[in-house]
C-alpha cells in the first residue's frame, strides 16, 4: 500500500467502496454494498482530494457538504472531527452515504479528466464509524420555546425539518399516515439498497431528543387537517410526491398491470415480516416488463430478479443517453450520460425508444400476457419536449405476465390540505413562496411535496431550509443554517 500523500491523486487511483458480486447478491435481499475499506485505504482515498480553491464538489452537492474538510480530516485520521463536519450540513449522512447518486463526485475537479475522489464512500465510512464508536447521541435542546410545530410526513424532509426545529427548542410532533416512519426510505427504496434499521436508529435518536411521533396518523384520514392549524403555531407539509403518473392505454384495467410502488411497498413489507395483501404482487416465474427507465424502474428490475422472474425487460420511452458527455453538457454540470444501473448489472434487458401502445390479454383470462409497442424515433422542440415520432418498427409484441408502471410521479397524493387554503403549482407540487410558505398562512412545504419527486439529499436540504424559515416565522429571526442548495439560491438571512 502506498503512503497517504497530500497530492495523493498523483499516486493513488480511485477505489470506492464496492458492490457485492452481482451473481451472488441477486439471490438475497441483503444490502448490495461491500463492507467499508480499512482506515488506511480511506485515508489514501481522502488524500486524492486536492482541497481546490473553488470546491466544485460542494456546488454539486445539494446541501453544500463541506467535502474538502472531511476528506482532509479522514486523511489525517481525525474521524471525530470529520463526523462533526459532516453533521454540520447533513442531519443523516448515512441516508445519503448509502442512497445518494453522489452529484458531488460528478462535480469533483478531478472528474474533469480523471476519476473523482470517492466522496460518497468517505461520507459513508465516517458516519458508519460514528455510529460504531457511539459518537452519535441524542442532542436535546437546552431550552424550550413556547411554540409547537406539526410536521406532516416522516420522509427525509420531514425528519430533517423536525430535528432542526426541535434542536432550537420548538415542540415538534410528526404525523405519519404509514405504520412506520421513514417515508420512501422505508417503503419505496428496497431493503437491498438501504436496510431499514438505519432509519430506526435515527428515529430513536430523534425521539430521545424530544420529538413526538404519531404513526397511523394520516391527515385527512384519522387526523382532521384543521387540528393542525388550530393546535400548532406552524405546519410543515413534507408529504412527498407519491401520486403516480399513469399510462392510459387499452388494457390498463387488466390484472397484472400494476404501479411500481404497489410492488415495491409490498416487497418492503414482506422483508419486514409484515402482513401481506390478499392478492400479492410477485414476479416468480413471470415475464416482467418494467415501464420507465429511471431509478424506480431499476428497483423493480432488481426486485423481480430476486423474486425469480422468468425474464425482465426494462423499457424507456426516451433514447439511450450517450456514453460520453455531449458538448452542451460540460463538466461540472450533472452528466447526461448512460450509466448501467446496479439492477442491470444483475441481468435483464434494457430497451430504449419503445412506445407502449396496449396491454393485451390474448388468452382471455383477464390477465395481461403481452405488451404491444412500437420502436420509435422522437423529434424534440427547443425545450427538449417530444413533439413527433417516426415509427421504426410497429407491432412489437413483448411477453408480459406482470407489467410494472414506473413512469414518475405527479405531486402529493390526495388533497387534504386544500381546505386549509394550500394551493398547487402548475407542476402539481404545493405552491410556495420564497419562504417556502404555501398559500395558507403558517403552512410550509418541503421535500418532494415542494420541489417534485427528487432525491433523499434534496429532501434533507429542503427539510433544513424549511426549519430555518419556520423558526424565523415563529421568532422573527433564526440561527439555523441554510442548506446552500445550488439550484435554488440560498435563502437570504
Ligand atoms: C422506488 C424509489 C427509489 C428511490 N431511490 C432513491 C435513491 O436510491 N436515492 C435517492 O437519493 N432517492 C431515491 N428515491 C427518491 C427519494 O426516496 C425521495 O426523493 C425522498 O424520499 C423524498 O423525501 P420526502 O421526505 O420529501 O418524501 P417521502 O419520502 O415521500 O415521505 C413523505 C411521507 O409523508 C407521508 N404522508 C403523505 N401524506 C400524508 C398525510 N396526508 N398524512 C400523514 N402523512 C402523510 C407518507 O406516508 C410518507 O411517509 C427513490 C424513490 C423511489 C420511489
């Protein structure tokens, strides 16, 4: 092993924490990740960071993680200080350390013409060590205010908002309609990407800090929305964007045509040993077609393989992205290039530019068995919208005993908050102003509910920002930090 070196990138190649062998991991639902590297190895990897004058990695990180600092602290073997630096900008670094697609690495200066620093691996190693050493403990506030805040939804946005607000002394109650806390991290993201005890451990910390959690408390279901505004001084809607986008084509009503989320939620409940639906969705021995080329689709592909599907085809309507950055997508922008997903590493076929035209039941038993489709070539307008198509191959027939629709989300589902005066923006998310306040006085929104379906790291940033705005709304000023998000300007003090 080479010695760590301040200009380590000249001496050491990139070696991120890896994934288990695809042919092994596909047979179980344990996490796909390999254990962390040794501290020496991580120190070497940290030494590849150049401590750039303009740390573009921080600009690439939606929460502005102070990446060069903790890379250097790991290189210097000061893990405790590295953990503090990590927590300065991120309430839950293990949520991102395990799930984040790491836009910071794409923006790393080394990525201009070399392999980037293993930022995500180092983040994960720091926080794993923090938990293993018992350094992560409840931090209850020293003083309490007289203000009470209701947070609706317990995904990463709601949990981050709750922790920030509680730490400045407000009384925080989290309302969650599910039987367990964590939002899409609990029932969306599969166990093999993110094991759920990691959420439980944080919930224990938050509860010990004084946050009240109410599960099975769906606002508009068991909780009257008006109790929120009557009983609390401010409300934070962190209810996600879980309304499905549907595909209204012939045969949509057939058995076996399901939303991806119905499938993934059931599987997460199965993995947790919870009660199953009477009519479970299972892929064993089935020809599975996943509609949608994104992450939700990938998670369906991987789940179907673990179920023992006879075959899995993932279909995207858009063209396959290029392997290298196009000229109009230079570094340090997020690259619009093709990456084979972990799911495709495990098997299955991926098709692009396929337009599905019908779900068919050729045997007449009420169940889908075939997907009818066309291979197409799209033309686009200047905004990148599809405007017309040329059919290259019509009458495609793809065997499909189970079709999983994973073509995105249209905003928060249901509308229990409309009676409070909470309006919607054109994209379906809640309509908020620059303070993240909705059209209802004192009712704020954060996370996917505010910005549309996104990523865990954005949700945490939104949670931190909305806490700052709510604290300022309640008290007239705030010492809570802004998240330094790059795509929305930082909120002015
Ligand atoms: C299948 C899948 C895989 C994903 N994988 C990744 C990944 O690998 N990496 C990544 O960064 N991101 C991933 N994401 C995206 C990420 O999970 C979300 O962006 C993130 O969870 C959004 O957080 P949130 O707190 O805004 O909302 P959510 O996590 O959606 O949480 C919202 C919560 O609000 C609750 N709620 C809703 N309505 C009410 C109500 N009326 N009353 C009470 N409670 C209510 C819901 O039950 C839910 O628990 C994935 C998403 C999906 C669907």
